[in-house]
C-alpha cells in the first residue's frame, strides 16, 4: 500500500469521483476531494474542499500532492451556455497549478464518446479538452460505459423497468465497451504507481451492441421487453421539437447524438500494459444487480 501519498480528485461527489475517493481512501492514500458543495454523506478519511471551475480552486491542496484525477465537468444546457468556456479555462488552470506545484501526474477523465467524428456536445467538448494535455507528461483516460451503483446502468435499468417497448435508434447496432468502477480505479492506481503517461482506452476488448446490452439488463430485471427499430434522424427531430416546446422526454437529443456516433476502440494493448482484466458485460451487469 502507498505510504503518505496524496491524490486530489475533482468532481468528488459525482458517480465516478465518489467511488474513486472511497477506493483510494481504503487503499491507504491521503484523499482530497474537490466539490462544489459538501456531500450529504462524506466518505471516511476523505478531506473535502470547496471548488468551482475556473476561479475557485484551493491552491494549498496541491502542495506535496502526488496526482490529480480531473473528473469535474460542467455540462452544457440552455441554462448553462458557457460550459465550454468553464471547462476549458478551469482545466487549463488546474493543469497550470498542478505544473507549478510539481504535481507529478495529471489524469484527465475523458470518454470513448470523445473523438473527431463526435456529434454530441459532450463528445466534442471532451475531445477538445484532450488537446490541452501533453501525452508525454499527462494521462488521458477514455473509458467506455462505466458500470456501478448508479450512472448509466441505473438510468437504463430504471427505464426498462417502466416500459415494455424499447425503441432502438438505428437498429441498436451501435458498439458498447463496458468496464466497472473497480476496473477504472485499479487502472488509475496502476498508472500513478508506475508513472505512466499517454492515452489509455479502457473497456471490453470485444464490443457488444446497444441491443445486446439492453437485452441483458432486461434479463437481470426479469422483464420481458419488445424492441422497435426507429430510423435515427426522424426520432432525433421529433425529440428536438419536444424539447423546443418545453416538454420532457424519456431521452434527450444530446443523448441521441452521442448514441448515433458511438465507436469502438482497440483496448487490448492498454489493458495488457496496465494488467487489468475486464470481465464480460453479462457478468458485470449480473454483479451490479446482485450487490
């Protein structure tokens, strides 16, 4: 176990950030969680500091720290139109402070949704942020669909539990590569301890389809469902219209754009380098339903 090592985690109250705080605290690290507001249930042995990009960054926490994992992200919405500026300036400032404090490792949490052909605002924004970093010094993590107690798996399972008919934009053939929160945490600790740099793609080596994923979630929920294939663009225009007139929808036009342009990544080399074994999606889904 690491002795007297300190890790800073931004977005420490989020789905991924909170798990990372718990993981590193339980593995003997000094953990500093940067949050916009203090969580209702604080994780034991985690020191929380108020933080908001780009200007409210507690400089003193960077002294003598060993790594920072940047999970914080300002999501674009009509009520938050300046999110791109906030993310860019905040990330640049964090990196500048980290460099000045001789912080040896900066790890940026991106996504497989982030690539040059991305259609969603989220994917384009994350891909633009990746370009801020130096692959010879920093780390860009591109995980696939991260599964745990919450997140996208919870959203999908709740939707399936309430509906008998599931629409499949584009026949549901889009690729998905899953991993667990524990897989992601193990990879981050390995990267820090071995002083690695560069871009790492994390997820199952063999992608599955959205339809296969939904089918397995329904199976674990003991739910019989029927799929209806819907052409993508008519569905997108309908959802966009509903959003424009202020009504709620079960999915968003932004989510549909992300779904439309999902792509698979070669993860075998990175997983081998990190010594990370990712179980198949069926096992991971079953584990989350039984825990």
